[in-house]
C-alpha cells in the first residue's frame, strides 16, 4: 500500500464538551489543512491514549497512514512533508525548518509555560470526569508537588507577564500578516494551537480587549474554512 | 556605475581600543562575509556619525556602494540580497526572512534589552573619551533618567535572568550546529553580534563556564576566517 495515497488518520484529544484542546494536535490539524490533506480524526480522552496504542504511544497527536504510525508533532510535521511531496510544503527548506524550531523553543519556554500555569486548573475542570484523576496526578508531578489549585491561585497577577512575553509577536505582526510572513507557516500553527488550547478551556481571558494580536488571531482561526472557529470556545479577549 | 560591481564601504563604530562593538554593525560584517563580499570599512566614534553623514544618518551601520547609501541593519541586509543576486543569499526565501525577523524581535526584547542594562556602563567606559558625554546623555534618556551607574548597580543579581532567557537557544543548539540549522544564517549573525558587543566591553562574563552555548559561540566566532576573533575581546565565560 502506498502510504502517500492513503488518507491519514489523526488521533487527537477530546474534552468533556467534545472540543479538541491539545495544542500539539492543533498544530497537526493546521499542518494537514495547509497541505490540503483530508484526514479521519479519532478523538480520545487522556486515559484512553495508552490503551489505544497498547502502550506504544502515551501522547497525541498520533498519525496513521498506510504502514506509517507515529507520534510527536514535530516528527509528524516533518514526516508529512516527506510522505506527501506533491502537496504544499510545511517547510520550504532547511533554514525555514530550523527557524520554526527555534521559534517553537522560544514559544514553549516563554509563552506556553506561562499558559500552562494560568490554565492548568481550567483544563482539569474541562476534561472528561474519568480523565481528571490521571490529569491531576501527572500535572501535579510536573508542578513538583504543588496542587492545580495552588498553581491557579492569584493567576490574574500573572497575566501581565504573559502579555509582555507576547511583545515580540506584536512587533512582528505590525510588519507581516502572519508569523510566516505574507502567508501562514508552521510557526503560526504552533502559536495558534496554543491560543486554541486556551480558548477551549479558559475561564479567564488572557488578552486585553485592544490587544493588537486580535487581527492575527482572527485571521488564523479563519484559515482553512474556519478551522479554529467553534461556538463552544471561550473568549480570548477581555 | 553599476552598484553591484562596486566594493561596498561599511561605516562602523569604534571604541577606544580600536574594536568595533555595535551589534548591528556586526550583523552586517557577518552578512557581507556570508555573501563573500569584500568591503572597505570606515570606523567612526559615536559623535562623528551625524557629522560624517551631514545629519542624514544618526546611527551605524551605514553602507555605501555605487549610488546606494543606506542605514538600518535590516534595510542593509535586505538590500544586499537584492543588489548582489549572484552571491549566496542571506534569505533563501520570504519565509526564512520572516522567521529571522521574528527571531530578532524575540532576541531584541528578551536578550539584548537585558544585555544593555548589564553592560551600558561598561560600554561607556570602553568608548573614546570624547564620545562619553554624548553616550551618557542619550543612554540615560533611554533609561528614563536613571544614571548609567544606577543601571549597572547589583547587576550580578540580574545575570540569572539573562542566562534563563537564553534557554531556547540552548534547546535549539542541542539539535543543530547553528540557529539557521546545518549552516549559519542571519539569525546566527544577530545573536553572535550581540555576544561580540558584550565581548568588546564586558567586565563581567555573562555566561557560566559550562554553558552549552560555548560550542556555538566558538563556531560562530571562527566563521569566515575568525571574523569574531580578536585578542582584545573580553571573556564571555566565567
């Protein structure tokens, strides 16, 4: 079977209201849309992941097509460009690929870490009841023994640090419509995925009502037939 | 006169010991070397810049070749790719260009701003005596009335924040030899230029002796015949 001709199947993460919230799954949903690839999606709760893959994978996204089955969003993104060479590339060349990885390293360290601490309790409360004990245990380990409630305490006071950390994006987006320049690239999907993660669960809008990121977020959520639009999403702006 | 066939002249910034320290001039020195372009260099002190250009430019780098004369390192870098199409490109395409600009926005906000506060007094003390009053006045305006000495006070306590802010580079350089991937690109030159700025003046090494950035810094300073090597430079590692 020629894997390039089969329709990929994407395993994602589902929460109690049916939304998909993993920021890493969102990256791949956008990547598939960017490449013009249709896919089947299979939604799993946190505690179904290891069982579904017989322990081979513990996180989603997982993608399956033809004989290939792999996890880790970066491995998947790179694989998609190799497996579907006739489709629009995610990375036009090795320098763009390296630069997007650097952007991811910055965004993960400076933005997503702050988002995790602000929204970890909201995520807990939004996921399926049967997944909450697992989520609490694994995330409180990551919090080095602090509870989810302790991580969320006084979170309003930590909003300014998140907003400040987004300043480089605002500066960039004053020059370009997308992080990738004139057209969106995988850096946009990384950042949009993080905001979609927050929008899926948030009980505290992360951004001021007049944040200049709004135009880019609207543009990004509208991409590919409104891939990021869903009435169940929460407001990102005060 | 065909500007593409003339040898560019680069106006840079000189300090008391003859070193060039502007991080923006360093970007262009690397950019010219990357493109394999020889250039004449003219070194100016801070207070000579406006006079030399009749007030047209107040900062360096300034580049002159043929009929073209322009300032601002980004304008110059983009211009070099247009003016010398037969030479290795700084930007292989629009996405790499946009991604490097985003990296610059991050690096300027999170790294160079911290370096400025740590080293502004060292810069003052290293530049030519006749430039110091001008430097103090313009930089203290930027410091909103604080003195250079106040900005430098307790600076050791701010080293950990600088080192932490470099974590995305360390993560990236555990995967790639350069920020640009397998080969250096303009993102490397931006970051190397900042470290060369510090190395020109520092009386406090910014990095721990075992910082994993060392291999990349060594590789970067060695590029193009050791462009970043000079015995007058100060140690970057404790």
